[in-house]
C-alpha cells in the first residue's frame, strides 16, 4: 500500500525532485509528505513526515536550513502530557 501511494504521490517526479521542491525547507518537505500521502498524515504531529525530513538530512540527500524547526524526532515517542 505504501509503495503504491508513493508512486501515485511522486507521479513523474523523482525523490530528488521532491527534495528540490522543498527549496531547502525541512518544514516544507514534511508538509508536502503529510498533505500528499495518507500514511504520512498522522494528524496533529506529522511525526513520520518530520522524521523523513530529518532522515534525508542525516543521509546527506538534502540540506535543509530550518531543520531545527521540526518538533518530532526519531525517538519513536512523542512526549506525553
């Protein structure tokens, strides 16, 4: 299901095109994933989308200037109140 949705979301674009479309913004990259793919739209947090942006930066596949603006990280837990 996830791979089919990714194919639909990307269309004729490559993953590099998606990163380039974010124009250096991790927030824009995460928002694109969260609004374009159901499996990345965990309402209220967009945790998966934020982690995807952080993973791209860690892997060296993207350079984001606003990475510190993200609120969720790959600790697999969102702090509970």
